[in-house]
C-alpha cells in the first residue's frame, strides 16, 4: 500500500511494546504471585502523549481510577502493571497503594508520579503485598531493556502464553512503529478480572488524535470480544506515543487514516489472541450480522448470538442447529421478519427465508468442526450491520471456573 | 388462613390439571417421538374462560400464533400439546398443522375448533408428523380421565420427570381448586425450546380477572426463572377456568387476592420444579436484590448475577468468590455505590461496605455446598428490589447441549 506518501507494513514485527523507538520494558517476578513473573514496567525515554480506554464497570479497581486521572492530562511516560492481584474492592488503602506504585516507578526512572500509569490484574478484594512491590519496582526499572516479551509475560493470569503484536507504517518516508501487548484469558472477561492492553508508538501526534485513534481501534477489536457484557473491574487499554520516529505530526487526512488502520491491526491481532486463548476455548467464531433495521439492532443480534450458551455449546459440539440460532436471534429484542432471515456457516446456507436448508447441514457441520468459524446472518430489513468475535463453551471452562484448585493455581 | 370467608389450603394436592372439578386429561404416545409419551390433551366438561401468556421471542412457533388468536376471544375448552417437535420455523404448512391439531380435538370432543388451544415443544424447523397426530389425537381424547400425571409426562423433552402442582382455597364455603403442569429442562430455556405450563381451575371468574391473575402469577414465578432472557419460540402459560366450583364469581377484594395468591403458589411451585430440573443443574439459587435506586436497576443487577457464567460456575464450585459478585453487579448497568454494597450468602455476610469479610468465607462456602442457596445483595441506595431464581452451570450442561448424541436422544 502506498497512498500519498503513506504506506503500511502489516507484517507483525517482534518486540511488542519495545518495537517502537525509545521504549524499554521489563518483566520480573517480585512476589505478588508465588513463582511466576508478576510485575511489568514499560517506559519511554522521551515525553509521551497518552490515551486510555477504561472499563465501564461501576466497580472500578484503584489503579483504574488512578490511571484515569493521569490520562485526563494527556501525558505519561511509563506504565507499571502487576498480575496476581487486581487491587479492586480494596478501599482507600488500595487507592494509596496504586499511588505508591506510581511513585516507586517515578523515583526509579526520574519522572513525575503524575506521568506513570498503573494497572493491576488478579484476585479481587485483597490488598497488594506492597513490600514485594517496593522491592520489585526499582529492580524492574533497573532491568528496563528490549524486553517486550518479558513484560508481556509478567501481566498474564490464566493465559496460556504472552500476547504481543507490532506493525510498521511509513509517513513521508519516516518509518513509524506501533507495538502492543495484552492479556486476557476468560472466554468472557475472566474471574481474575480483566483484559489489559498496552500500546506504544514512536509516532508523533497530538494527544487528542491518539485518543480518537485509540477509541476507533478499541471499538473494532477489544469491544468486539466483550462477549457477554461482563466488563471487569480492571479492564483498560493504554497507549503511549513518544514521537521518536520524527514524522510530521499526524493530525488528519491519509496519514491519520493509515495510522488508525495500523493501530486497528495491532489491537485486532491482540484481541484475536485473547479470544483464541479464552478459558477452555477450542475455536473462535466471527458472527456477522447484516441487513438489520439499524446498527443497534445489528449489535443486539450479534451479541445475543455471541453470548448464547446454546449457540456456544452448539459451536463446541459442531452442531449445525439452525433452530437454536433462529430462537436466539428472535430473542435479541431486535426487529426480525422470520421469513427474511438467511443464515450461513462459512459458504453453507443453513437457513433460507427463515426455513432450514436440510441439504446444507453436513457441509455446515464440517465448517463447524474447524477452529475458525464464520457465521453470517442476513436479516433482510435494512442497512444495519455488526460483527463480533466469540468462542465456544467447553467443559474445560466449567472446570477452570468452578473449582478452588484452579483459582489457587492461578496465583501461584 | 381465613379472612372474610376466604381460606387457602396451600398443601399441594395430587392430580395436577385434573385436580379441579370438571377437567379430564390424557397423555399417550402417538409417534412424534420414537417411544416416549408425546401427546397430551386437557379438556373441560364445561365452557371455560381462558387466559394465556406467550413468549416475547420475535420468532414465534405456529401453535403460539394460533393460540394467541384463541386467547384473544377469552374462551377455550381444551388444550392439545405435543412434545418432540416444536412446529417452529415451519412456514405456512406449520400454521395449517397447528390448526388441524385443534380441529382434530374439536371433532373428537364435540367443541368448536376456536375453543382448542395448541402447544408444541421439541425440535425447531421440522414439520409435524401429521399422520401420527391424526391417529393419536382421537385416541387421546378417548382416554380422557383423571390422568393429570400422564398428561404432564407427555409434554416432557429433556426433563427428568413430570412436574405437577395443585392447591385448594375456599371462597364463602365453596372449595375452589387450582391445578397445573409444566415442562422445562433447560437451565436456561432449552434447545428444544420452551417452558410450557398449563393451569386449570374450577373457580368461577371473568376472563379479564383470570387474565390479570395469570399475569401476576407468571411475573412472580416463570418470569423470575427466565435466567438469560433467552425466551424460546414456543414458551407459553395457558389457563382455563370452568366455574365448576360454583363459587360466587371472583371479581375483586379478598377473594381475588387469595385466588391470586393460590395461583401464584401453584405457578411458583412449578417454576421451582423447572429450575431444579435444569439441564445439568445441581443446585438452585435465589438472588435477592434490595436497596437499588429503582425497580429496574434491581432487575438489572439480579438478572446480571443470575446470568453470569462466572457466578454460575462459582455456585457450582461452592466458591464464595465475592470479587466475582462485585464485578458482575458493577457491570449490570445499574447505579452502584461500591462502598454501600452488602452481600450475604444465607446468613453469612461476605461483603460489608464493598469490602470482603474474610472471617465469613468458610461459613459462606458451607452455605454454597447446599442445594438451595440464598444470595442477598443490598445496594444501600433506594427502595428498588427484585428477586430471581437461577441454577448453577455444570460440565453436564455442556455435555447435554454440545453433542449430537444428546439431541438425538431427546426425541427418541
């Protein structure tokens, strides 16, 4: 691609948050968890503009409230994040602890505490082991380097592995890099709360532009995998831009569109990694709804299907049960004309004008046995469309979430 | 109880729909399913007033649309219901089949087809085997008798057993009886669609009064177990009142209140049987929310908790994970002041002013190991309250809903 001096290289590059110039990161074990890495720091050598998108949950963890204040000023220099403890429902002490985490980073890397973003993920309702963090944070700051992967590892909870992505685009000959890391691990948002995503870029652009680009990117990625509206207390997506690429500031036009596109690619890549790694998930389904009376009706239907236990178990069992799909979409609260509904699993049309297509069922079952499934619903009423990513519901999910043992395991 | 000549005997009596005077019923096998009973007829010897509450799903089965027309006239004499096939998403032919089922009953018992209600439950999207029903319906009508249990058995799908209830109240010295039967079998509404409930009473009362009493009863029972809004294509609650008790017509005052109370007891009894028999369910939880800013906020919170996979799996694992509860209630969309939230499991307070009560957790875990759990959430904001019945989510649910084999089994 090369339009008006802007080109995007969509091939992922390695390094995650340290792929862009001027960012360093570290991930260490400090003792929040028993053994596994539990503390990450990401820092920029230069001043950054910052943007963030936070959980809409009315119960917000202390670090979320703290970081919202930092973002309100549009500037930050570093992110500190721990796993193993969410610092949520921890009262005024929790708030003070989040502030102290920021101060500890600020002191170590010589920035102002108001320039440090804080995030936590893990068990809700326990106070942070601040002694461990007081020892750990200076140590992590000493080890800051090209350790995007190490940092990505230190924010995991029940995830099976780290999630990083990066992309490069060119603006007027200057390469601009975007990197990111994420953690997820619930099919829905997990019991240890939280999807976290940290994004870095060496692009030069105003905070307001970064904010709007981030919101667009999140709407097309992480907000599409919020598969049951079960937002956690700790969800956040944070972005830092330090301008080290030396590009002409991105303020609009083609450059902005391409930056948004590249940022969207990185966040979608991370969101897909999160949903693929959902607790107990064995497959991912993209649910596309078109022809709804309105955008909001399309959303209702897409999320209804994505969150229906019966649809999720049918995906798991590779069962082309179109009756369940009809019943689920009818209960979405959206306008539906039964005899205009068309449903496709991949290329196989299993519902035509509201009636089942018997001949397609074996082809549909074959599609459903794959690990990436496309489910398309045409409502035949208007122009509204939506698409959502979901995963199947397996016995394994119940085992992970139904037992003490698993929970204990998660903080080890 | 005995107030102003009205008393209620809440002890269940046997007989289900045939407990009230002048009602007969039959349940037979006619061949919709391979072996098990699949056809029920309930009929009154006298003219009846009738009322019904139907699914809000936009995809409505043919019998639902047909019965809605019958109910619009406020009169009926009989109900015919089959299991094994939902007659949903079956187009104009399905509509004609529902009408023919009514005509077959009408001819057999000498009433008008407009006086016969029709219900179906089972697989969506297949045409009814009308030959089997043409033979079966006259046969069932020949066998009408005191077979409330037999009829209750013939409407089951994945249920583990029939669900019947009955109550007696006295109005000015005249005993008045209410009977009912139901089927359920999804933890949520099951894949074979549908909660069906048929109620009979020998009370004398106008159709409009029966209608309002039925709506009140359903609001307090079946609508409290709609645990994920996943209404089916076939849900319906039908009531017939034939006046055989000879009581003074119930039009208001204490007599109406007591009739509503008794009808509410019967429907709640049946709804509890449905939720206890949920697919894979091992326990039932009553979730009570008080102190919400409004009734609708209370509903949002109660349903959010009742439908949260994380809460359901925590119930299953007897895990007093109050953090999950806080996160779930925060995501309900209702007004929440974190530091005013109190949460109780039975008598054990696990959250005080938004913070966990460590000392109560073992008592709460013991409560959660029981089969009937009370979960109370006080929001401390206003007067809004709600309560909802739900059940746990087990591996068994996934097995039932994730496999072809199970589905084939259900229609055998």
